[in-house]
């Protein structure tokens, strides 16, 4: 229940202990979505190890790691074992992990098995929601998700390599990728109820790490959009996480509005170069004492170096990268960007 939320003092103590968290939303370049990352045929621990080594080399100490409920449903022990493997590899590079249990973005019809190839130059062409719409919109099936939440959280509830639990990524995101399944208001309403349940389930485990769900939508004054989901998130998260792909002034406005809640701040998505969210903004996060987890590390099958607008118009190969920092051979997209990471992380280590 909400009374189990961490006190502000406990949350701020966690922040002092954790230090400045800097990293990326991590998927190996060989995986185009969550299922492809974790399934037996495509689970690529060698590439994960190599690429997390590159992440550590530029100063990163954190990754945000997407899981999926279907993988647990198919084989709980195998999935938990693979999570353990990735957490161990990350830990060997001095990198902590923030698992993401659910995701409300992109394809609402996930299916296990071989994943279709990504359409050329299409941003996140393969990414899938968790849970799929058949469970998300069917309240009678929500209890099927309970064991997934509780067994995953319980397995790592006292593991110092796990830094926090991100319970649900953008749960009310607009479904524009495929056939619209319901109104935006309906998705917000449904997401609010489901996210409340997920908080309850996770709090029953009482992990040693904080729970959070990220704010991603704002009003014209760069305060969280006024809706039931954001109200729930801000009332129940132990630490305040958020997404911001905006330029400097707007990013600072978002940070200032969220600071009023008195809890540690962690930006779990940023960096969209052609939208004005550029690597130099790492300086803002450092100055403000806000954790910074950018989208993407190595260019690969997610194709997120191409922009969001690739869903609505043709994109050329040679325009500036949107997300990602490194080519597949580990060389930087821009040497100055990598030096910015190294310089700022070394100053705050």
C-alpha cells in the first residue's frame, strides 16, 4: 500500500550512497527488442559483455535494462538465470542495473519466437509492449502478472548490483504504431489502475532498492501533465524518475519543477540530437545532481539512431544520429561526446 513508500530521508540516503548515476538504456546491438535480447536463440552474452565494457570505458556506471513478462511466463527459472547472467556481467564492469518490468510503448502484440526483421531505417521497428494489449485491457487477467513482478523483484531484492526498480516504462504512451486499440483517455485510466497494482505487488516484497515509474509528459510550463497516472506516480515512487528529450532551457525547467517533490531525481531517457537533446546536456545533469540515463549505446537492430519521425516520412542514411553513442566496432559517433562523458563522470566518481 502507499503507506509503504520510502520516506524522503530514506530516498535521499539512497541517493547519497549511490552517487551520480550515469548510463544508458541498454540493448545489445544484436537485439532489436526485449524478446530478441533474452530468448535462447538470440541471447548474446558475448556481445553484452563487450558492449558493457565499452560503456564502462566512457564512464558509465548504470544501465536501464528491459525485461518482458512473456519470457517469465514461458520459463521462470531460465529467464531469472539469464537476468542473473547479465547483472553479473554488468557488475564485472562496475555497472549497476535498473530493471524495467513493463513497457507501454510501440507494438502492443508481442509474440515469443523468432522476431520479424526490422524495416529499413525505421526507429525501434521491433520493440514490443509488456504486457501485450490482450492482458493490459483485460483486468481479469492482471493477476497473471503478479508472480512475474514478485519473483523477479524478490530474486534481486537485496542485490547491491540492482540500483532501483523501474516498474513500468511510459504505461500510457499513445498507440500510434499499430491499429488504435482504445482512446488515450482509456489507456491513461487503465494504466493508472494497473500501475497501482504493480506498485502494490512490488511493495509487498519490500526490496532494499527504491521503486519508481517515470514521468514523460508535461504541460506548457514543463510541469508533469495533469492526469491520474502522473498523480499516482508522484505519490508512490520512492525516487522521481522522468524522461526529457528537450533542449537545455526546457530540461532545466522540468528538473526545477520535479525538485519541488524533495526526492532524488533520475532522468531515465534523454539524448535526441536533432530534437535538441544533445550530449552537452550531461553538464546540466551533473550541475543539478540528477542521474542521467540516455537512450542507446551501440547502433544496432533497434535502429534508434533514426528519428521518431521515420514512422511518418522517409529517412536518409546520412542524416545526424538521433540516439546512440557508438558504432558497432565501438568507435564513437562523435569523439567530443565520448570525452564529455569521460570528463564529467571522472569529476563525479
